[in-house]
């Protein structure tokens, strides 16, 4: 295995190491280690009236494929494409993502990121990634960075749990790491598509999804249940604790925990924590005048101090510092 930040998963903190030319890329890692500290307590099981309508695969993807979701500094975001998967692959892929970059000789670009709590299947090509290949990138537990140079591209898929089960039995073993996938036919198909003209991104994403569909086969009932878990934890803001999620999925908390570790490699609390931090950053950036205590309360933090602790743990700076540098009109 080799340790590296996989592409295509936000948040993005962009700092050039040296001046760079026009460059298109986006890479990702996930939040720092997550725990239950600061999550709203819930001692009452969700009633039937509290049960939300399940977010379907298509609606889930539409809700998640938002250009600025998880991006700390949209004004600094280079050209980058997120594409919804074909309908036939909607149970396997949340979205496909494609960065392309061409950096002048002698210059480089550093990407510092944290990401969605999920695994990614990535096909890489070009000198800027140190070669070509196919890798399975696990969720991460800390901020990471990667320096890009030269010319290259990446074609990745943010995987839903149903796809993960066909690629690894132990996603937890991939935390903060990537593992090579022996799939030369996939590398060839995607590279061929990327070398074509207009519509090359759609063709490349289609080739990746076709390979996944063949690899996974029919989606099992347990895998569909795991998809429902991910949809709930990542797309329903009313779910603030693992206890609430377990009640809505009609499973025990222990079963929910086992499902999350089996299909994602992170705890349910960590997945909730990540979603809330993304929502907090979006609010603070889009409305710098917003009261941080109000944001914390509305997102289910015990208090503003817990929101600030999440920011510092995951990003290395406070919400106030982020607000000072990320408001509208700021780079």
C-alpha cells in the first residue's frame, strides 16, 4: 500500500507552493478522528411520526452533487467536474469526479483537504500523479496534502456502501491509505476515453461505472440497507445522533455501528460529525454575519465551543478565523 490523498473529495484548502499556471485538480482526505463528544444527546427513540421519507438513490445523488458542498474556498476552486452516475450505477456511485491539470515546469500546487466519509475508486493518469494506475482510496482520519506538478488527470467515483463490499472486506484497514487495484482493463478503458474529444469526461465516467457494475453484480439486501444508512447519515440534517439513525433504520445502535465499519470504515458518529461540519462551513462562508452560537445550536452541537473544537481538530483553525478569510468576495 502507499499513502496518498486521493482526488476528488472536498473540503478544499488551496495554497500554491509556488506560483502556478492554470490548473484543474481536486483531491481529498477526510476529517480528523471523530468521536461522540459534542453530539446532541437523544434519550427518546424516534417515533413513527419522526421517521423521514427515505432519500432515494437519485435524490441522494442530486442532493450531494452540489458544487460548493464541502468546499472551504469556492473562489479558489479550479476547473473540476462532478458527474452523476448512469442510472444503472446509482446504487453503487454517488457521483463521478474528474480533475485535469497542466502546471508549468518548475512549479507545483499544494492541495490540503478533508473529505466525505466514504471510499473512492480512482483511475489516475499522467506525470503529475507519478504514473498511472487504479487505486481504492479509503476514508481518512486527518487532514492531508498532495503536491501536483506536470500534467495529469484523475477519474474517480465516490462509492456508495454497496460498491465497497465488492472491493474490500475491511474498509477500516484502508483508513488514511490507498490500495492498488489490479484492473488494467479499467485503466485502459478510462485512459482511452480521456484521450478522445468532446464528451470525454462522460465516456470516462461511464467506463468506470460499467466496470463497477460488472465487478459488483446484483446488489444484495444488506448492501441496500447499508446504502440507506449512508443516505440517512449524510443527507438528513434531522439525524444528529447514532441513536436517532438506528431508530429510523429499525436496527440497534450496535448493528448500525457494525454496518458503518463494514461498509465505510468509520463510526456513525464520525459520519454525522462530518456532515455537520460541512453544513457549518457553508453557513459561515455564505453569511459571515451569522452568529456562531446560533449555527452551533441549529446543527445540534452542544454549544459553540464544541463547534470550534470540531473546526480546530479537523481544519486547524477556528470558525472565526475561517469566517474572516472565507466570506463572499474573498479569495
